[in-house]
C-alpha cells in the first residue's frame, strides 16, 4: 500500500499478498493462501478463507483467525502494545500476542504464551490454558475448563458447570472469582494427582483428605480451606514436616467440601 491509503481487500482466488504502510490499515485476504503484512500502525488483518500468514508489527494489531492453518506472527516486542486475536477455531497464541477471544458457538480451545494473557471463551464448552504468565481467563457461557498454568492467574468460569484445573502446587496462587455450587452452575476443582503427589487417589477427594481451617491437624489431610478468607492450601504430608502451599483464593467464599475437588 502506498502512502495515505488505509484499506486493502484482496479479491479472486489466487495466492497473493498484501502489505500495509505506516497508517492504521485494514487488510483482508481472498480465498487463496495470503500473506498479509500490516507494517506500522494499529492494523486489522483478516486472511479470509485459506491458511494465511498474518504478520503484525509496531502498533496494537488485531488478527482474525478462521482457519486452523492460519499463522499469526507479531514481530514487535514493545511491551506497551496490546495485540489481539479473534479466533473461530482452536488457537494457540504465538509470541508477543497478548489477548485471545474465541468466537462462535463451537467447543474450542485456547492456549496462551509466556506473556500475561487475557483469554475469553465463547458460548460453547471451551478449554482455556494460560500456560505461563499472570493470565486472566474468562470462560463465558458453556461448561468450561480453565487452566491457569504457571503464574498467579485470575479465573472466571461465568455461566455453566465449570472446571478449574491445578497441575502442581508450585504454579502460583490463582484467584477463582465466581466458584459456584448452585444447581446448573456447579463448579469443580480438578487436581492433577501426578503433579501434586501426597498419595491422592483418582476421583472425588476423600473426606479424610480435606479439612476446614488454616492448617492440617493430622498426617492424612491434604487440602485445607479457610472459608473466612477463601484461601485453599495443599499440604503434601499433612501434619508432617513439609510446609503447606496456598494454591488458590476463592473470592466468593463458597462452602467448599471434599466433594468439590476431583483428582484426575
């Protein structure tokens, strides 16, 4: 695109490319396999049909991903920029991209990167995995699986029977903003047994492995829940010599019991 031109729409079915300029460009591909390069500016890149290569650059860029083969490449590492992907297919954020919105009604998965990502589900049953970084995960409607990963993450299931997964007690302290036990909106905490240890058996947590309070009182207990603060702790040996670790804060202060925790 030459100077002072903002928008470019590729037509036909040939595999052709489009390159922007220093302005805020909107570039839309055709039915072929396109490479769209936004250049500088706050650009909007939509490859259209086909497995397209969408290349951002300096600026707050927006990418529309509608093909599992679409590749997003954000070349700018400026930390104050916010780049966003809107995906109607399962998508993993590539480097330097901060935000992901899943669109449509299909059951899709979204995976973050090493940045502090914000990922929002659609109306289907989504899996959102923050991976690394202090992430914000918003499930939206549907029965969603939210996995904060490493970092102190903020998890909101929204409507539906949602699942909050913890892979290890060393990943950080996640905030569960709306853990619910209401019929039709009954949430569960999923614990990866192989990552936690402590002799946990698969399935719904045994009542002997759970206690209300601030610390374990015997060597069998593994999960300690302080309902006054919403703090959930894990202690690999109960009243043994290993210190307990906080894994979550449930801000709605639900009446948590062992039956709300499932070992997977």
